[in-house]
């Protein structure tokens, strides 16, 4: 079995308030940490 590391993981969550939060997880082969996270506010 060949193991393929996920480099980019997109997670989109919609809050009950009506806010759409998009979190971008960048995982590397040696380190799997939360690199960048931003929230998109829909008005």
C-alpha cells in the first residue's frame, strides 16, 4: 500500500448564525499542523 500524505485539506463549516467559516489545513510529510486559518463573513 502506498501512503499519500494530504497536503491541502479544505474544511467549510456553516454556523447557525449564518457565517461561513473556511479553514485551510496544510499538512506536510514531517509536520501536520494548522498553518493558515481564516473566516469568511457573509453579510
